């Protein structure tokens, strides 16, 4: 089993960050570019991976009261992950993303996982900035 975790501070209220991150219709805007989530009957989703051109049945749950999103494969149990948003004062938030790979064949390796998590957090921050800048005036 392999686990990876990255965090990033974002200049927005935790509620704003969580709302952007948990919007199933906008997940493609911040997830790794090769992954696409298609909503089904909640909490069921299908994740399409461009690299393998495969669809994987998965679950996605957003717990607003905990500011936490959890996901994982439905049948195989190959991977799971979570995103946690925490307020750190002064209108800022810290977002942590954690991935667990239970099947080595799905583990992209430390560098690829770290790069994908950092890139996703950076894109999420851009989405949050765009949304909060657009509503500020």
C-alpha cells in the first residue's frame, strides 16, 4: 500500500474552497487532467481515465459539516482518497489531499502522485480565486 499527501494554503474562506472542491460538475477543472468524473446516482460516480481509456465505478461523498470529501473505487478497492478544508484565520484556508493506493498496479509512484496532487491543488486555488474575485465586486 502506498499513501501520498499534499497541502496548500488558499486565500479564501473554507466554505468557499469547499463549495468549489465539492461541486461534482466542476471536478474536471481541478482534478488531474487525465481524470474525468461523471455523476450518477449519489454517491456513485464513474471516473474515466484518459491514459487507459477505462471507466471505473467509484463513490464520492461530500460532508459539508466536516468540510471533507471522500472517494474511492466501488468494487475493486484499488484506491481511496480524501480532501479536507480547514480555516486557518484571516480569511485563509488550508486544503489537504490524501491518496491511498491498495493495489500497486494503480500506484503512479511518488513523484507522479506528488506532481498530480500539487497541480490539482494549484488548479483548485485558481478556481477559487476566479470565483471569489468575480463575486467580490
